[in-house]
């Protein structure tokens, strides 16, 4: 048994666990839905990939004219185009994506082993492998399939640099982070955080500046061809024009609903289409209009926007999309979480009891799953304090992954699809949560035995 749990076998086990769980969910849901056409993004990625192959243009238009676009980052459509060229279908991208995504579980273990200890690392890998929403998305045409393992590998290599001061790990990390930014552009702005940590190595300011400068050049070298393409073709240096669109329809829209300026998020969408009339809402011109409007509106009450963003941060850690899984699986009352919690807020306990008596097994699972992320959030907070005290020698790396988590919190806190965006931070959240679990377990054990 001890041989089975060797380091190598732990990595293999976590990979197989994540892959099998992802394949199982994919098989179950494929009986009811088409995983290659599940989301609007899925359709857009496929259309862009086909336009690359058939028309040699990076465009999301499915009818002529196939105008060049910079709305999507290029990495994932190029991946899909390669899969389609090899197999003549997008379906293999589902299975390949699941296996690639599954690599994140052993990578989670490797990072946590560097910073914590082996038992925390193993539990963090298991938690990541068995998180349902992440596993579900790995079986759909979505960029998380290939983004997350590359991004987590970049973080792992950077932590190896922090611990061993080996520049080869730093430069590989910078290159991989550049590739990650070409898949999901929100990774672009995390590089300055990495660069700041280079100066914490205390190698001297000038030497650190030289090292940070060279690593930054490697990062820029990777993303430069796409930036130049966008400048030449679209007359913008942006890595993607999605920022203006997202800022308006997600962050600003939510802010305006909170202020009572918009009656609902749907009204915000309608206003966005009116503002961009004459342009495609996802074109460079359309997204620039939305960006300007959103920034202007936020500036009117910047304090209120910051305040709402801060007070909305807990949502990042507690929301889930498990009701969507219930819907795809065919659970009758797939909104059972929101319905039950709404009745509890109203203190209508008799209605809750009446409802619970008629629950199916699927509804019970969905209801109980609503407690998973709040519990993980509490353990995450506990794990932060424990890790900073107990693993002092690795504090720099622990602060780095803490910074990664709150980077994603800060840029997505007002977005609607929080469960999807949290996936980017889940490996690191589970590391701290695992530390909290073992601390709590050790505390109980000492209490019982004393």
C-alpha cells in the first residue's frame, strides 16, 4: 500500500481521478445535450476555428463577409482548428480537453507540496479533481480546457524559481503565462504581480531589475505577434476587444442595477445594443463605445463602484452553478437551492418543510451542494492564516498564490458567471481549504484525545 502512494503514483492517481470524473460527467450529460454546442461561447469558438481553416481569417462571423475580429483571444480557436484539421470533427476536442484539463489535478498537488505538505497537497488535488462544475466545463467546448493546466504550470514553475532561484524556471513561467494570456486574456495583467515578486528574492535591485526585464521581454515576445496583428488589422493594441464588452454588460450593468439606474440586467443588454447601433456589438468599434460609456458611468460614482465590488467579493467564493447541472440532468426542481434559501430568508419554515418532504434524490443532492462552497470559503480563510503561521519558510510562495486568487476575485467580482471564472482560482483555493481541513481535523483530534 505504501508503494501505491509513492509520489509518482499520487500524480498518476490524481490525473486518472480527474479524467475519469470528467469523462463520466461528459458521458452522462451527452445523453441529454450536445457538449460541442452547449454555450454561446462554444458556438463562437467553433465558428472562428472553421473560418481560420476555410477562409484563412480570424473571424466569428458565420456568414459572409468574414470580417477580421479581435473579440476572442486566438489560443483556443487555433487549438480547435488543429483538432478539426486532424480529426475532421470537433467531438475529439471534448475528450482531448478532458485529459488536458485533468493535468491540473497533479499540478495542484505539485504546487501544494512545494508550499505546504504532502497530505495537504494530496487532498487539494482530490478536491480539484472532483469539483463538479470544473469537471463539467472540461467536457464542453470552452477555453478552460487548455487554459487552466497551462496557467497552473506557469505558477508552479514560478514557485520553483522563488524556492530555487533558478532562472530557467522563471523564463519558462513567463513564456507559459504569455501563452495562457493568448487563451484567456485576463491572465495578461497578472504578469506585473509575478514581476514584483522577483524583487522579493533580494538578489539586489539592479540584478532583480535585469531579471524582471528579461522575463518581461519573454512574456511580451510570446504575445507580441497577436498584438501586432490587432494593430495592423484592427488598429488597436489590445490583446482582445472583449474588455469593453465585459466591463459594460457584466460589471457596469450589475452596478447600474444596484444603483437603480437599470431595472434589470436585461435592460442593460438592450441599452448596450442601442449604444452600439450601426456597429456589431462585439466589433472593435462597438466594444470601444461600451468601454467609454462604462468608464464614464463608473467615474460618476467611483466610490460606490468600489464599495459594491468589495462587498460583492464573498459571492466569488460562495456561488455555484450546480443548479445548471441539475437542469441539464433533468432534475424537475433544478432551482431548489434558490427557492429553499429564499423561503428560509422569509422565515417561512413550514413551506420549507413541506417542500423538503417531496424532495427527490436529485433535489436533495442539489440542495446540499449549495453548502459546499460556503464551507470551502470558511476553510479557505482558515487555511490562509494557518499556512502563513505554520509554513513560514514558504511564505513568499504562499503570498503569491494568495495574490493569484484575489487577482481573479478583483477582476470578476461583479461578473454574472462567477462559478465559471472561479475555476481559474480553484486549484489555489483548494490548497488553502485543504490546509484548513487538516488544521480543523488535528484540532478536533487533540481535543478528543486530551
